[in-house]
């Protein structure tokens, strides 16, 4: 009898098809139910794998990206980890502009995949209003040389192609979504998902979130904060006013304490921005009341923040 060959999955096929869990213990009574899409099961542990894949494959499809090209990006490290993974699989070199303000785990992940790290020093170790703009300037400068391709995640609409896949999966996984929320950095994730959810059900309420310590979208006042991946100090160019209903500023401290509750009460180890996502989802669930459904995402895993004080603070 012939033994069937083992089914082999290529590493890029590990991206997507992430599970959804219903929060059980952190949601107060008489609220809408809340579902969390667990994006940490992507290969580098965040939803950024989806956009790294679409930014590279859309550019390849157009012929903008040729073998031998060096990819350049300015990133806090989640996009960088995902691009470093894609580059390792596809054989591109990767020049990444980042900073000591971001988790050492992410910087080391990029290096492990073979990226060339170019770090801008933040004296306070925090994300100041000028840090990300200066990282972007540096990445633009590097990419003017021949043989470089700047993926430019803050303006690249190819990212939305990757993020729409979260929306398509959600409409299969959760039958009727009344509200969806997510914290924004580039805004790519919420915009990609909103495109799909609003096309299916135009009344789906979409909330974009930012740290209350840097209320740029809600009040035009960028500030210093410590939530990696979000609050970039400018209105993100990909943010489309037609695709969201409200912007909410969420307390960093409430977000961080929610991360600790999610670990202890739900067994979900998630990163800081996810804590803010769940705080906002509970706010929406309170307003909507029982019988309704709110969805948000676990952008990444708490494993990326174990060296910091996210789980050490009480
Ligand atoms: C951990 C984390 N959460 C949230 C975001 C925000 O996602 P987006 O850039 O799609 O708005 C990012 C982006 O880098 C991130 O790294």
C-alpha cells in the first residue's frame, strides 16, 4: 500500500486564517458579546504579516520589485519583523530603520531574520512626537539610492489588500457584527477591515482608537506615549474619514491593566495595543447592550513585551 506524502505547508501559507475567541470574564453583565480575533497565531506573532505579504507581492506583481532589491522600511518592529520574515523567505535584503524606543524582542527578531538594523536613538526611550517622522525621513533618504524599494507602510495602499483578509475571515467567523474597533498606527488594519465589513453591512459601527496621551485624531494634540505600534504623532495618511464612525482616545493605563486581566482571567497573553482595543470594545459593548456583537483584534502577543514592564506593573 502506498503511504500518502506528508502534507507540507510553505511558511508564507502560515499567514492568516486566525481563530476568534469570545471573551468570557472581563466583559461586564448586560453588555454586547465581544469577540477577539487572535492575530498572534501569524508566523511572527502579529497581523503585520498580512500587510508585509501584500506590500511585497503587489509590488512584485506590478514589476516594481526585482530580485536583488533591498527593501527599506521605518518601523517600530512589528512591520519590521514581518518584512524581515518575508524577505528571508523570498531572498530580498532588508534595511530597517527603527529605535531603542521599541521592544528589544522585536529588534532581535528582525536581526534573527537577517535584517540590517539602523536605529534612531530616543533619549527618553519613549515614542516622542518627532521620533516616527524622523525614522520615516531616514528611510526615505536611504531609499533614494539605486536598488532600494521603500515599502512606505504609512502611505502604501497595498497594505489594505492584506488587511482585507481579516475582514473576509471575520464575516465567515462571526455572523452579525454590530461594531468593530481597533487602535491605529498606519490605520491600515482598521481601514482594510472596515472596507469589507461596511460593504457587507453598511450600518456596522467602526471606531478608530488612539492613546489618550497622544490625542492626535480626536484633538489634534500629539503627545508622548508608550503604546507600541499606534499613536504615530500625525493623522495617518491611510485613515479614510468615509470608513469610520468615531475616533476614541483610550487610557494607556487602562489598556495595560486590561492586558494583565486578559492574561489572568481569560488566559490570553496579548500586547499593549490589544489592551486598548479591549477597553474600547467593552465601552462599545456597554453602549450597545446585550444581544449585540462587538469585534476587535489581538494585534500581537504579550510574548513580545516580557522584557518590559507590561506584566510586571501591578
Ligand atoms: C502592536 C500593534 N498594534 C497596533 C498597530 C496598529 O496597526 P495599523 O498600523 O494597521 O494601524 C500596530 C502597527 O504597527 C502594532 O504593531
